[in-house]
C-alpha cells in the first residue's frame, strides 16, 4: 500500500489516503482531508466541520470540579443513578487545562444544556413509576439562568474562552 492523493468530487478538495484496500480506503481514520496543502482544520480558515473530532459531554456525569455546588435531590424513592452526581463547568475547564481533550485529538465539545433545571424528583407516568431528576439538563425551567449545580454564567463564558483556543471550535 502506498500513499495516494486524489481530488475529491466535493469542491475540488484533496484527500490524502494512506491505507487502501481493493475497494478503496480501509477506514475514515486513514483519510486526511487537505486544503491548500494543509490538513483540514490546521488553521482557522480551513476548519471543516465534517472532519471535526467531537466529544459530547453530559455535564453532570463528566467531572465534579467544584464540590461546593454539588446538590443532590433528596427523595426516598429516587435511585441514586437518576440523581445529580456533581459534574460541572469547572470540571470541564480543569480537563481543558490538563490537555485531556487535546491529547484525545478532540477539537469540538458538545455540552449538554446549562440552563436552570428543576430542583425536585419527578415520577414517570408509565410503570414502573420510577423517579428522575433533571441532571441531564433537558428539563429547563429558565432559559436565561445557568443551573447553579453546573456553575454560573462567568464559568460558562470562561469555558467558552478555553474552547475558542486554536484547534477548538464553538458551534456556529
């Protein structure tokens, strides 16, 4: 197998493919998109969302960086797995500072919602009628407030500044 460079049918971009089998590229991980002789995403002007390495984070389940804002819901029938665990924006910032995402090759973070969510436990309607909390971020009760269990607006903005560093992208 020898490296080959070919023109893509999409907008005249070139792909550099190192691993080829009888039916074409062996895997997408062995295809590097080139634009103006550089790997796509190497600079601000050539970022290609289709070549992004995305890491989805459910904030509450990621890393508890500030134990002071960890507030679990108290309910006798609430399974601990359905309760808040303490992950927050500070935990994400700590991992950014440590280079965790960079070392994985990640250049896009997709965060669960940070909006203020419900404070209680709620029972599902169909059986078995278990109780759940809004740890996932998808039960917002205010569209302009950050859930205090995740941090505050300043931390969200600080996280955005870290994510805007070269090689990282904010969604459009």
